[in-house]
């Protein structure tokens, strides 16, 4: 795998750190229901899932 | 369910694991060895009983706080591609077998550091193992509806623990080399990870869709509970601050927990497996956590107003609905998470205990005097006993200390203690200047704070109501440092890590490090540069003899393996087997060989015992390293350049050969031309001489001579024309005039001028036309030339009453024309040569009376210019010329003939 694509994953790590910290995570700090679940849970699990998809795609596409 | 039947289920389950471990160990087929999913699943040893039961308790009691344990790892896992790759490489080249080896090697292969790390891990992890035993024991009693027995020896849970200890000590110590991969145990752990996930999903689906009516039903009912909002949102900025610190603790735990280090680094078979784990492991954790919310809040709704421990909702809910099967499945899931954690933790702790504590402090002398067989046995026994003692200690610890504490708090305390290894660990990989003194003082400082901040308060209250006397005063004095908006765990973590890092940095910067430390620092930080020949990066100067070192190796590896290893070493560095003195490379190589068996520190001590090292200053080490680094990059550059040069010289020599060949061709051609030209000139000259010398020649003869002169002149002319024509063809100076034409008509046009000659010789002429369409694209004038040439040859070689037959057919978009004539065959060897220039003249016996000898060469050029080909073939009674024109590839545009 090229260094450039490895860096994408490292950036993903930084992105996750920001998304899971104040102040961003506090924007979703509400127990209101979205899709029948508390908004904060939907946000956390949503970002979680997206990060899995992102790293999966990076490996499928750029791993030679 | 009765105790006996549940006990039987447990035994069956352990037997299944045993079977899987056994088969994987024995077969070693590719499915097991090269499977990245087994590796990824084995990482899920992270999810212990604490996760399995404890998360639900946390979700109920303190809300969102159960999530950071997974969010922390999730954040850092993508960066594994960089960080863990580095750790993997360092560990591979240095034969690291535990986190204690990894850190202590970096700080100068220090025996004392390794021992301290081992102690930290043991004190941090034993309560954690106790926690697993607590989970097994309590759920066992819960499922069987029996009270916990006061007497250890009559308590059923005790037997489960003993079984577990036996299983671990048997399977954990299969190899004496601790850096060896344990395929069996890892496969069993992977299976357990899979099963515990499946069982948890079964429970989650049961709760969500059978006990309730889906996620939204639970949400609708739970949102009416009074503390719902408080538990499912952050308590403002303060709450999110605690959350971030918890994330940080768990993010470091995923690297530092001995069992995680063991599964991710020591048991890694291929670097690329990491890539699968980076997306698969977070996915696993996601699924694992999906049902925590419904189980926790579902349980809360069901058991509202009752006093039950929410940590065991997973067992209590199916029990509440009378579903025996799901209850047992959940119990087995919990058992799986406990067992895998206990097994892996006890294995890695026992390795640390033997390699970093027992052997280097005391046992080494005994090992030195024994032989290989005995040593292997005693090392294995040390580990076996260690595993057993560790598990039993954990059990005792559970019985007397953590009976009253929740799973969650015990787990988190372990995390905070282990996280104290963080500064020296990450410093090892990224910071060259980090020194042994700084690392060890920082670690101790952090631990002291953890001890007073967490351990004393946690376990002191197991037996006392409040602090008394001196202790109380001490705590009052330190209450100044309380941070009111942080939980006690976050607070202690903050202070301990702050002190740890500060001491580490300040001391490292204020004092010069040891040369050995700095040597390893360079290897660690720049591992990518040294990965190929890391033995070169080890700096050592002094006197050492191969035979002395060999004697030591034999004591631990045995005669055969030592011999083998030395052969590999000599081959790798191209060293004469008779060399007597050992160099730095051989010393590092031998230390590596011993490391897996007795630990890096003991390996160093042993080798030091038989060698004499000269002191080197730090400055010298740095200079040598700088040099070797430059050498490596210079080497790389040189290799690159020499590769380019080699390629260039290859190209040149090829071009040269080509030129020589062309030159020879040209010489041959000139020879042929001269020869060909001389023949008619000689004839003309001799005829002219006779005519000039003798006036009395009869008129008839005179006329004959003059006719000869005219014929030979014509031939001369023809030869010169052909040469010029061929030259033009070769240089692409003749434009092709490609049009749609009727091929049979073209053939007739070629045939017409010579048809009377054919008739004169009584040759039978026939055409076979297999074409459906006669229109093709080609240059008609040139093709007529080809036909005439071949027909002319045919006419020459066909005897009277012979046959000339032309055949037209189309196959795969190709037009094939075959012209056959009876008569003399062409020698097999010459079938290809006849298309060469002046072929006839080189084969005097076939010499034709007339023609330039260039006809077929011209034919070949013409056919090739139209993307076609021509070939000759001997038939039974004659010769056949086959011309192929590729119909489809022809361009409509008139095309210049290409130079071949």
C-alpha cells in the first residue's frame, strides 16, 4: 500500500477524534428520537459505521 | 437448571474448544494459517465479561459511559496501519514476545525495566482476571439458582476455575520459544469471539423483538422513565470531558493491555492481516454494542422497582420469560468472553513472569549448567506453574477483594494502571531521546498516584468504613488536587499521566542516555530502514568467539537447531564458516535466538558472560549509526544506478548485435549484387571480344552473339531495376494504391501475358474458386506483380504436361490464395530462404537460367506492406505458394510501404 493511502487512514483517525469530542459531539446531545432512537446514539453509531465503510473502501480500492 | 447439568454443559463446551485448538494445531492448513479473519476475531479478546455483562450495568447506572471503552479503540484503529505496522516490524526482527520485552529492549535491554513492567502488568491484570472469575461464578449461581458457597472447596464455580487453569496451562505452553505463534489457542479464541457475538445477538433479538416490539417500542417505554434523559445525554461540557478522557484511556489500552499486545503483535502471522483487522474489528465491536441499549433499557422497564443487579440483566431477562435455552446460551457467551481473556492474559503474563522476572533474576544460573532438553522442560514448567498460580491468585483475589465491587470499576482501574506504560511505550516508537531513567521514573511516579488515588480507596473500603489516622490526613492534604467536574477515574488518570509524561520528558532531556539505549532507539524509530538487515544496526565492539557463543546456543536450542541457525546466518551475510571471532551481527543474531526462550534481558546477560565488550561512547554510536544510515541510502542509490546502467548496457549490446548483423547482411548483399552483375557483363564482354577480335565470323553466329549481348544487357537492366525497386520498397518510398478489386479478375490479368507460354509447354491450368464474395481491398498493380512472379517461377519449374492450379478461399476474415505447381521440390531447409535476396545465386545447383534473383524478395515485401504474408510449402508432387491477405486490417487510405 502506498504511503499516500496509508495517510488517508491516519487522517480518518484524526477525523474520528474530532467527531467524537466536544464540541462536535455536543451538537447531538439530545435524547430526542431520530428513527425511533435517541439522537446521540444514532450519531455515535452512524459515525462508527461510516468509519468502517471508509476504511473498508480504502483497502479495497488502494491495496495492491 | 441444576448445577450438575450446567457443569456438564461447561465441560462439553471446553471439550469443543479443546478439539478446535487441537485440530488447528495439528493441521496447520492454509485455512488456519493465512486467515486474516481468525486474526481479527482473536483481537476480540478485548471484549471480556466486563463488556458482556458490565456494559449493560453501566448503561443502566451511568448511561453513556459504557461507550468510550469502544470509541477509544475505534478512533485509533485506522492509524494502526502506521503505528502497528511499526510495532510489528520491531517485534519481528527482535523476537519480542511480550510488552515487557518490547519496552525494556528499547531502553537498553534493561533487566530491571522488564521486571517492573511485569510487576505492573501482573498487579494490573490479576484483579481483571479475578473479575472474569467473578462473572463466571456469579452467573453460574444465577443460572442454577444456587447461593454462592462460603467454602471455596464446595463451591461449584471453583471447579470451573480449576478446569480453566488446567486448560490454559496445557495449551499456553506448547512452545518453549515464546515468540512462536500459538495457532491452536488463537483459533479457539477466535471461535469463542464468534460464539459470544452470536449468543449476544440471539439475546438482543430476543429482547428487542420478543420481549418488546422493536427498538422504538423500548425507546417509547423507556423515555417515560424518570432518569432516561439524564442517562442518555452528556451532562454538558463536564460530561463530554469525562467521556474524552475515558476514550483516551481505552485508546491506549488497546495497545498496552498485555493480552491485546499478545494477540495483535506476537500472534500476528502476516503483516497484511492487519489490514483486514482495521475494518473488521470495529465492525465486530459495533455489532457487539448494538443491543446494549435495548437490553439495558428493556431490563430496566421489566425490573422496574425491583432490586436486581443490572450487570446480569442478560441472564435475568431470558430467565424472567422462562427461556432456558437462551439463558444457557448467554451464560456460555459470558463464559467464552471470560475464558478467552483468562487464557490469553495468563499466557502472556506467564511469559513475562518467566522471561522478565524469574529467569533473569535467579534461574539463569541453573539453566546455564543444564542441557537443552532439561532447559526446555524447566522453562515450560516455570510457565505452566505460573499460569496456574496466576489464575488461582486471581480467584483468591476475587474471593477476598472484589466480591463487592462492580465489574466496571475493577476493569477501569486495570485500564488506568496499564495506561501508565503509555509514555514509555509510545516514546519508544516515536522519540529517540527518551531515556531509561526518564521512562522508569515517570512510570513509577504515575503508579504511585494510581495507587493512592485508585487502588487504596477501591480496596480499602472492602474491609474498612472510612480512612483513619495518618491515611486520612494524607488524603485531606491532597484534596487540594481534586478536580470537581471529573470522575475519580478520569481525575487520577489525568494526574498520573501528566506526572508520568512530565517526568519522562524532563529527565530524558536533562540527561544523556546510555549508548545501548540510543542504539535501540534508532532501530525502533527508524525500523523501516533497518528491516532488511537489522543485525547491521546493532553496534557492538569487543572480543568474542563463535565457539563460546555456540556453546550457549546449544544449551537452549539443541545441537541441530543451532547448526541450522548458524548456517542461515553465514549464508545471509556471506561469512566463512571457519571464522572464529564473532562480530556485532552474530551477537545480535544469537541474542535474538535466545530471546524467545529466556527473554531479551537474560539473552543479553548470557551473551555478555562469554564475551568481552569494549566501552563505546554515545558519540561514537551516533556516528556509526549515521554512517550506516548513509550507507544504506547510498547503497540504495547505487543499486538503483547500477540497475539503470545494466539496462542501458543491455540495450547497447543488443543494438550492437543488430548493427553487426545488418552490416553482414549489407556485405552479403553487395557481394551478391557484384556477382549477379558480373555474370551478364562477362557474357557481354566475351561476346564483344569475339566479335572484335575475329572479323571472319559468319553472319549467323555474329547475329547470335549480338542477340546474346542484347539479352544480357536486358537482364542487367532488369537486375538493376529490381535492386532499385526493392530498395524503394524497403525504404517505404512506394505508395500503395489500395482499392476495392475483384481478386479473380486480378489473377486473370496477371495470367494473360504468359498464358500463351503456358499453353506452349502443354501445362494444364486450373482455378478453384471457393469465394462467395470476390471483392477485396488491395493494391492491384502490386498483386499482379506478385502473381506474375510466382507464375513465372512455376512456369520455369513445371515440366511439360504438368499442372498449375490457383485456389482462392476465405477464412477468418483472411483471403488465402494458393498457387500450386507440379515439379521439382524446394529443399526443406531452404523453404524460408527463397524469399531472401539473390537466393538462387547462393545455391548454384538450383541456379536458374535467367531472372534477377530478387523476385520472391520483392513479393514478400509487397505482401508484408499490405499486412499480408507469403510462404512456400512442399507438396507431394510439387510446390505450393500460399499468400494471405488480411482483409479486415486493410486501410482504405493509400498507405506508404513501411520499412521493415
